[in-house]
């Protein structure tokens, strides 16, 4: 088919963004406090919450990153999609949603303050902010990839445009506006990905022909030469790496009831599993169609532009654009809430509700600028997400899961788990890979750049071992603590 004129797409995306900003601003109007801004007044119902969780999780990694990785390396390229993150959502519903929603916290670090004390609150907030900022940077790269492919504008310009759009929108919309647009985005995304799947199947000669084109070697779950520890990591990172992130907990805390939080999370897991299979099949079968430009993070946009009629291509590009924006919105609100409520808590608590709301919005702007800096580091989408999913997360996970279910361990144990995990992650994800690169003749600067770009592999099983190290640190310190911490009510 003829290529879609860039001017038409640019016009549509501009109109789409204006509509999204209008919807979000309208839905987020009337916020009078930080609770209204961050949690939508704790009154979100089942359907909007389900679609919001789905839209937040079904972002750059599933749509762009994993499809491209599977097209290049088969199932071994992104084997945990969609099963790993669907399992994660189920575990959230079963073990995290109820106690967290019942607590009426605003952030995960509120739990750390109440359960482990002020020092643990600050430490967990710093780690969570780093995770969310890098994650948001990866999503901005995804948005830039779409714009660069379909409009033909250089990447650095699209990055700046995407960041500006998200920051402006998030400033006014808050969580309620984010969820309102999630509902629309979720519907468009489901329609768009289904249409693209059937378009790919049609070009291949039908669904049966598409499936038949998949080669046996593409279905291998283990990459050539991959160790046992690396295999374990490739499943553990999606399954438990995001289990207690601020982005997910925000949705639970915004739910009307604990039951709403649980059932919406389970429903989102089902949606994710069903629709997440489509990018997998598109990656496995679509790679044999030899579509021009369908490589790397541009794989899905290139397929859409080549295979769909103009109108449907516009719908899908808009759906992709909106889904990724939804994830960035959630990341920025997560960072903003952690900074304003936990890292600035002493001064923040003394402000009026109006001043607190303004601070919340300004920290959202700062979070967006931080994500933009991360995006300019040059790493690709999947590598950025793989790094941020586990940095310090083992310590937060261990302390949260033990702290929610028992009174074993206090402030010292939580801090030990966090610091041990961060130190281990820095050693295995940064220091050791840099030493390997420098041993091969690279300068320190070149080695650092190569590590950020994912060109130097960390040790096998780095996430598994970070969980082990965090658990040993927590249990070891807790065993010598004289005074147990109070048990949190479930």
C-alpha cells in the first residue's frame, strides 16, 4: 500500500494529544488536595481501574520492546511475555492489593515509615524514585521511536516533544485524569492490536499460514549458551521484579474498596494475558514478511504503516502512542508522590492543602525532566526496562513481603536489605561490567557508556542473587534485633 503521508499522521497525533489533554484535564478538575491529585479521591471503580492497570502494564515493553525482541531472537528474546507480567498481576491481587489498600497509604514508602521507621522511609523512596525515573525514560524512548518512524522527525526532537506533552498533561490531570484517559486508551489499544494481528495474518495468507510460518527454532525458550541462573532471572524479573512498585500500588490505593482493588487486578491480568499473546504472534510470524524498516523498536510501527489502510494505521499509531503515554503518566506521578510526600515530608506536612497540591504538580514537572535525561542516555527500550526493573527492587520486595505478613525485623533489617541490594546491584550491573569492558581496552567513559547501552552483559542470575543477598541481610540483622516491629493489620 502507499505510505501514509507524514503530514496526516502529524495532524492526527496533534489532535489526539489535544483531545487527551482535554479529557485528562476535565477529569482531573476540582482536585483540592494531594490525595485527590495522586489517588483520585480513593473512589475509582472496577471497570476504570481494570483498564487503567491494563493500560499501565501494556506499555512500551509489551507492544514495542518484546515484539521486536521476539522478531529478532524468537521466544528466547522476551520469553516472559505475556506470561511473566500476567503472573505478576495475579500475585499482586492475591498478596499485595488487600493489605496495601486497607492501610490507606499514599505511597509504598508510607508503609516503610509506619512499619520500619523514618530512615527506611527515605531509603525506600530514593530507590523507588530511581526505578520510576528510568522506567519513564524508557517509555519516552518508545514514544520517540513511534514519532520518528511515522512522522520522520529526528529522535532528539521527538523526545523533547514527547516529554513536553507528558509533563504538561500530567501536571493538570493527576491520577483521576490519567485513569479517565486510560479507559479510552485501553479500548483503542485493544482494537488496534487486534486489527494489526489480523492484518499481519492476512499478509501471511491467513492465521493458519502465519502460525505455520513460525520456525521451530523461534519457539525455543532458552537462548544459545544461556546458563541456568540466566534462565531463572529472565522469569523472576517480570514475575516479582514489579510486584511492589509505586505505579501498581497507586492503583490499588485509589480503588473504592479492597475487593475492587483485587478483582480489578485479576481482570487486568486476564486482559494482559489474552492481548499480550498478539504481539508475541506478530513478532514470531511478522518477521518473515520482510517489511521495510521493521527492525528494532520500530518493528510494530513499521508493520502498521505498511499493512493497514491509512485510517486504521492512524488508529493503531494513536493507540500505541496513548498506551505508552499512560505508562509515563503513572511513572511521573509515582516519582512526584514519593518526592513530595516522603522525601520532603517535614516541610511538606506544614503546608496548606493548596500549597501541597502545587508542590505535587511541580515535582511532577521535575520528574518528567529527570526521565528526559535518562532517555537521552541512548539505551534501547528493552535494555532500559531490564535494568530499572531490578535496581534496588530486591531489597524493597523482601522488606515489604516480610513486613506485610509478620513482625519479624525492624528498621535495621529493612535498611540492611535495601543497602545490601543496592550495593550488590551497583557491583553486578555497573562496576563489574565496566571492569570487563576496561579489561578489553575500553576507557572508563567508554566502558560506562557501553554498560548503559547494554553492550556489556552483567553476571548471570544478578536478580536472583540480589534477592538472596537482600534476604540474608534482612534475616541476619533481624535475628539480632532486640525489639520486634509491630505487626501490620491485614
